[in-house]
């Protein structure tokens, strides 16, 4: 499920950034909470979508673990960079 993991993480990261971008002027003081909520949403997707598939054989292998967390951290890094740049321009 590597492709699905990258796809889900990419779509969630784009959605979170769009939320931050369009709410940057109206909710300046809540942007950090939106960012953290987005990270929590990604973990929720992991536990609902990917975790049951990975645990189907009784154990989570290192490849399965990496298949989610590598795209998670890549999208988190990009989100953080873009969000920091956006906030610096306010």
C-alpha cells in the first residue's frame, strides 16, 4: 500500500495547507491548532485505513511501518516549510 499511503498523505497535506492558507487572515491565532489538528487527522487516517491492513497478518513489518511514516514525514516537512513561509508573510 505504498502508493496509497503517498497519495493519502499528499492529499491530506494539500488539504491542510489550503485550510491554513484560506484561514490565515480570519483565524491568525488558531492556525497552530489547525496545523496540529491536521497532523492528528493524518494519524487518524493511518489507524482507520492502513493499520488494519498492516495488522492482518498479526504483525507490522518494518516495510509496512516505513510505507506510512516516510510519506507522513515528507508531507509534514513540506507542510511545515510552507506554513512557516506563509506565517512569516503575515
